[in-house]
C-alpha cells in the first residue's frame, strides 16, 4: 500500500492529524503565506532594496494607523508619503503619529474607481479590517459598524496635488485593491507608477477579483510576483497560484530593469 493511501485511510488518527498540522505549518513557511510579520515576510526587504532606487513619492493606500509608513521611513526618511485612510477616526490616529513630519500627508479619504461617498464596514475592536467590500463582513465576523466615508480616484488626487510620478503604490484595502487600481487608470496607462504592492487573500474571495484578474489588468505593463523573505518571485500566472491564502505581491513596470534586478529572489546554493 502506498504512503498516500495509508494517510487517507487513517486520516482520523491522532498521529496522522498531528503530521498534517506540521505539514501545513511547513507549507505556510515555505510558500510565505499567512505571515503578517513585516521583518520576516519580505516587506522589509522590498523597502530596503527599493530605497536604493530612490523613493521620492510613495502612496500608502489603506494606511490604517501608519505602521507601514513608519517602516518605510526607516529606509527612505526623505520620501514624500501620501497616506489614505478611509475611516476618519483611524486617520486621526495616523495624523497624530506623523504630526511632526511635514513630508507625510494624511488624507481621511479612501481611493476607489469614482468620487463621492461609500459605505464602509468598520470594526471598532480591530480597525485594520475596515473594508468597502460587503462580503468581508462574513469573513471576519464580529460586530461591524457601517459608516459613510469619502472616496476619490487616484488620478484625481494626482492631478490636484500635481504629482507626476509614484515610485511605490502600496495597497491594503481588504479586497478593494482592484477598485483603487481602476481609479489610477490614466496613471497606469501613461507609465506614472513604477511599482505596486498589493495584498491578496480571502478579501479577494469577497470581492470576486482574483489573482488572475490582477495579471490580466497589469500584466501587459508590469511583471508580477509574490514577495518572499529573499526577494520577489516574478513569474507568469499559473492556475495553482489561485489559492486565496494571505500573501503580498509586487508588480513592477517592465521597463524598470533596475528595480526588477534588485528585487528578484535569488536561489540559494545547496547546503554542503
């Protein structure tokens, strides 16, 4: 009998179930999924290496209380950062955090594919979950409140602020990342965004916008890959990539060979 058949026949065995849990943890580490630790999931490596190319204008969309921007400033202290936080009370925490830094602009407005107002699901017990995607409520559960919030488009903001180029656009908006990107349609079509970091996971199940859709939207102008602790694994889309497990991805404009070269994950030599 094959090992696989033995495992299947004894799947309720305590030993087999324990081995399954160990294998699952191994797989999560190997694939770098479900890891929110900035220092170990590769986000720190991305910011450290991209700082060498010069990060002058950075957009932090879904800034929450400014944790990611704080990490960015470790490597690019002179960057002009535009933070967008759709929940006003959360934006106020972010504004107070950077009150002494004139290079940080905190906007209590969200970015989307149109201008106006929108309903936002907000969890007072954990404001990191705030989302404009209704299905996210079912994923997180708990007691979400609904608030009305302001939204605008990235293109409109760029025009108003007279910003010609975004060096890094970071998106973490709980499943609504594609709507933010649609609001940057002019900037994307004219090559005004060098790199985009976006989160992929269960929020995409709620929004019905999948990893394959990111490749369809950005693939003509950008190379795309998952972020790992040693860099970014740039690759073409494969159906098995559509796993809805929490990961961070990076898209880099194809003509930015300097960024791609710095960020490409290097294979380690075999241990002797």
